[in-house]
C-alpha cells in the first residue's frame, strides 16, 4: 500500500496508437485509463491507493495494420501497512508481471495479423 510502481509495456512491433489500461480492484470496475503507445512503448507510474486484488490488462484499439487485441490479465495483491523494506524487489516483481502482460499483447497482435 502507498507504493507507486511503473507499468512498462513494450510491444514486439513499433506500433503507435491508442491503448487502454484497464483494471479492477477486488472485482469492482473495470476502471479505464486511455493512453498513447509510441513506437511500441508505453510507461506510466501507477499508485495503489487501496488494498486487495488488482487485476490489470491492456487493450489495443487497432490501426490500419493491426487488429484490436487484448493482453493477458495480471493480478497483484496489495497489502496494507508498511511497504517492504526492499522496495527494489517489489518493483522487479511488478515489472516482471507487466512484461508477461506485454508478451500476451504482442502474441495477440501477431495472431490477429495472420488472420
């Protein structure tokens, strides 16, 4: 709780266009943040202001080359209380989770492109 982390999404192709960051907190939502991916990269500092299970995923709205796609979702449990003493480890875990989501998004692009 009260620990910001960086969401870093990197597509396997240098795509530019709108993406939607979507998330639920303990099943409530989904909440949506519209963003712009530039040259296949999007990054945002994300603050967890409530405890519980956060499920996060991204949606690519598509363009003239790639069909719309959705990444795999990733669930992170946010605990109350004092942040871990080793915040670097927390950042590494969150980054690993986001990389997994980005790989799922990239897979969806190629799967849809081949159709």
